[in-house]
C-alpha cells in the first residue's frame, strides 16, 4: 500500500514524525511531499533532522504568498506528483493551506484522502484554519479524529460513517521527546539565559488576528512586558515581519526575543517554564500534556479539553492576560484525553485493514 503524506508547515512536520516511523515499521510505502509553505531551516529542516523523519521524496518549493496564491501553487504543483506516484491514499495533516490543497488535489483525481486531526472546530470562521479544516473534512474519505469531541463535531456535520477516533499523534511525539529530555537533563533556557526552572514564561504569538493589528499586537507585547518574570518570546517570522511593518517594538523590558526553537528544545523549554503564553494550537496542548499552565491569547480554542480544570485559560491582551498568566498551578493532574501515545500505530493498522478492501 502506498500512502502519500503532504506536509508544508512546522506543526505538520511534528505530526509527520510518528506517522513516518509507524508506516515504515509496518511496511507501508510512504511517500513524503513537502509543499515548501515553510522554508526557513528553523521552521522546516531542523524538524526532519531532530525527529528523524525520512527526507521528502518531492519538494514543491511554493514559498510564501497570499492564501489564494499559496493554495493555488500547491494545487497546481500536486497534480503531476499525484499522477507520477499514483498513491492509494493521500494523507493531509491539520489545518493549513497545504492541508486543504492536498485534499482538493487528490479528491479531484479520485485518489482517496485521509485527514489527520479531523473534526477540530474553533467555530471562528475568521480563522483561515477553520475554513481549511471544514473543507478538508468534507473532501476526505477517512477522518482520523483525535478525540471524542472532534468525532462529535464530525457526526453533527453528517460525517460519522467516515470517522475513526485514533488519538492525537502530537501526543505520541511529545511523550517520547519529553521522556528523553528528562533523561538527558535538557534545560535550554537555563543554558542560554541562566533562568532556573519555574522562573520564566515561554511565549509564542503568530496568529494573524494577533499579529496583524497594531493596537492588539502592542497590547500583547505590553502585557508580556508587565509580567513579574522574564518572558522568552520565540518569534515566528510572521511576528517579526508584522512588528516591523506596524512599527511595534518587540524588545520591551523583561522580554527576550529569540528565534523559534528546534522541537526537542521547545519541549524542554516548556517543561521548565512557569507558564506558557501562546496562540498556537499545538503548544497549548503540549503544555497541557506536560502539566504546565497555559494562557492562550485567543477568544476560543479547538482543543477544548485543555480548558477543564484551569490548565488552559483563554484571554484578551491586557489585565486579563497578566492575571491569568500569574495564576496558581491547578492542584489536579491534567486528564489524559489525547490518546495513549500510540496514535500513529493505530493509524497504520487502520490503513492496513482498509487495504484488504481495496
Ligand atoms: C501557518 C498555518 C498555521 C500554523 C502555522 C505554524 C495556514 C493558513 N496557516 O501559518 O495554521 O499554525 O503555519 O507556524 O496555513 N515566513 C517566513 N519563513 C517561512 C514561512 C513563513 O519568513 O519559512 C513568513 C512569511 O512572511 C509568510 C508568513 O511568515 O508570509 C506567514 O507564513 P504562512 O505559511 O503563510 O503562514 P503561518 O503564519 O506560518
């Protein structure tokens, strides 16, 4: 059986790692297509190296652009690749422009599509990711839902028959990475900045709703600067670009502006943080799984399970953000609702079962 993974953005490389390992272990012929949506080495190459992912078979090199330009370039680039490799399945990951383009290109060529991380909903249609998720789910033949909540959303949309709950692949890779980080005693923020565990915040901000409005971006940066502890701000290229364009200074007192971290270091940095402040879907869930309180600068989250017991709190910039970030650590353990750490193995088995019906 031949399965083609189409990936292009940072969080997709993390999800690809356990899938690549599980597919190869079960003898599935795995073809990897990198769309080139993310091209900076710190957003792309380091993930392939650190997480020991096989090198992509094809690189489309589409680069940045408006949503239409980027999505269109991926669509056009995929047609000949799908024809050449003729996979039995195309696997689309998450909710980026690479995801929706992969699902559309394959379904138009009558190639079966599976969607990993199906059924997540923020119910905020201003987010490009929400549109990408909905369209991808409806174009897909197999919906790999990470949670019961995601499966329930799919059932509401009439997609229950194509749905399988498999758990969350990011949990697979996080558990393995955190275990080796603890074993090795990794503490990258202490090494680079001298801050002990529990004395700093780790922050990332990259959503267009937060970065593309000067007043909101300024309010977020001011809030980070007002926290009593140092803030390590890992800057996505979009944040740097927008801050320059909107004339917002990211180097306020208390804020250490840094490049994005390679995945193992990110996990170790989050593990030792007093708290995480983010608008990233992946990082809010990773922090939750690591038992680190998270403050999410968004009006809603698709990972609603993280909100239970106060491990994750949704805030607006300003006093709400500051108060939430400085809250006490909840006294209950985060519930293990994201699978058993073997989601990729379950997905591989599911595909092999499907193979007998082909
Ligand atoms: C994309 C995803 C988002 C995901 C995020 C993870 C969509 C619609 N959004 O957002 O869901 O959470 O990836 O990081 O697909 N840039 C670079 N170098 C790069 C990549 C981007 O400098 O390697 C800059 C460019 O100025 C580009 C901007 O960042 O225009 C935005 O990149 P893009 O891939 O369009 O979206 P992300 O914000 O990264």
